[in-house]
C-alpha cells in the first residue's frame, strides 16, 4: 500500500499580516470587530490544522494480486441433449392382432429376444394352402417326367425300327409324330418344374411371414418406449408401424450440442470436454468431441453447428433426452504467467482521485474559502491500458508507486489472462484497482 500525505501549515508571514491588519483596526470599531473575527477564524483553523498533522489525509491505496505461474484453459460453452449412440425403432411388416407382448419400457433385451407376437392363425391357414399347392406341383413334375420318359422310349423304338428296315419303316409322318411327342413331354416337364418352384417360393414366403409375426429385438439394449398393447390391431398396409424403440448399450452415449458460429472455428475432433446436467448439478461428466458437423442450423436468425461428443455412462446415471451444458476445451497452456483480467483494465491515470490533485495546489487561506471542484483531467492514453502498438499493459506496485509493464496476452478464461513480458515474473504484484481514503 502506498500512502502520500499532503498538508499545509500556517506561514509566519501570513499570520503576521493578519495580526497587523487586525491591529490597525483599533482606530475604528468596525475594523476592530472585523479583525477580531478574522483572528478567531485563524485561531480555529490553526487548531484544526495542528490537530490534523498527526492524522493527515491518506493518499491512494492499491489493491494488488501476485503474478502466478500455472495452467490455463480456454473453453467454448454449448448446450445440447444426450442421446443413445444407436437408437433402433422396431416395427412390423405384417398386419394383424397383437397376441402377446413380452417386454415393457426400461426392460433390458438381447438380440433375437421375443418382444411381441401377432396372431398367426390366418397365416398358418395360408401356409397350409400353399403347402398343398406345392405338393400338387411336385406331383405334376413327377407326371411330366413319366410322360417324357414314355415319349422318349417311343421315339427310340421308332428310330431302332428305321435302322433295322434300312429306312423303309416307319414312315416319315410316324417319325415326326414321335419326335414331337418327346419334345412336348420335355416342355411339359419344364413347365411343371417352374410351377413347383413357384409353389415352393409361396410356401417359403408364408413361412417367413410366420417368422415376422414374432417381433424380435435386433440389438442388445434397453427398451425406451412401447407403443402396442395386447389385442391391438397392427396395420402395416402403407407404412411400417412403430412398436418399440430400443437404445443400444446406454453405457456409452452421445451428447449433441449446438456451437455458435463465432466459436465453431476453434472446435475440432479429439478435444476434451466436461458437462453437467440438471439431474446431477454437483457432478461433472467427461466427454470428447467425435464429430463436428458442416451443416448449419438456423434458429431465430442464430446460426449454430451440431457437434457430437462421446460420453461414458457406466453407472447409467445419464438418460436419453437430458439437457446438458458442456464446456469444450479448445485451447490449453501449461506453465505460463497468469494475471487477473482486472489487471489489464486498471489505469492509474483514470483511477486516481481528483481530490488529491485539487488539495495539492491549494494554500491554507484557499482551504478556508469554498470553490467549485476542478474537472478531472483527460489522460494522454485515454481510457485503455493498451500502448500505441496495441499490446496490453499491466501496472506493478514498486516501492509504493505504480510502474507500467507492457505485456503480450494469450488466452483468457474470463478470470485470468495468459501474459508474457521480459520484465514480468511470478510473484510480482500487479495492481487490479485503486481505493482512496
């Protein structure tokens, strides 16, 4: 703390002049009374002055804080919502009545587990009809094969007879008829085989429909919502109805936050982050940036970019949809000089009390006479602590006096600022404000 004492004593010449003027007034009663009054005023002022010498008005005092050496982190704050890393909507490709529902919300399920079953009686009847059609097609194939075999045998006999008769018998018409019969039998067999394939496909299709009537979980996870009840009719004619929503592995989640366009240039994948949720205000969760979207979102003329953070949720304390406020670490400095932000705003030319300058040039007699307060002088450097080159400036307290030191600033976390200067070291006292007494 620096204290400057300014005081004015009554000079001998001034007192003598006053007494002389008072003495000369004895010739006139009026002058004598005026001199007496003035002498009383001088005596009172002298008493006040002498009494105040032991406790003179104090000069300005400075509040300081030491320069520290430490770490500082620049963060970007953004708000968003938690979501599962993979959320699956389970629906039905079939229409039908719900026969049973085996799970409810919050239930854990494994891949392939039955969630619900639709009434399959109509499907089973259709399957029986398709199976019968398949059997008929198989029989038709057998019949076509027999017919082909018979036609081929008849053709072979005619060919043998013609060879033995050296071409005299059978006639050309008989040979052509035998060849045509064999060809027709071959075509009938191919047609029967095609119909068998079609019938078999219909059977397999109905069997698949029966499988689809059993709604199964496609992933391991937790059921977030259920949209069906037993007895409800599911209509899948135009679109697949949503029956269940399953979150895959809630022990790992993602946080999607909206980063302002002014900050998005500092954000990159791999950066660390920390966030809090309203459900657990005293707990801080860790995360890391995994994706920064190039696509923008505009809400009320505010442009933001969705940024995705990976979150560990081993204790399942976090739930999908929770609102979170995250601080993304976009810059970090280790082992640097740090000063309070207030140290960069301080300027002794602006903060010095005007009363100290006013009292310094007033005489004792002037102090007895009221006069208007003097205007605060403008500083040569204006209202800023920056020098002409644009660099910042701090003020050190040296032997009770403020001494300016030009510094180069780095990142700012809102409370402290990274600085560097040749004449600045850890432990130096920087002035953050001035108080008057």
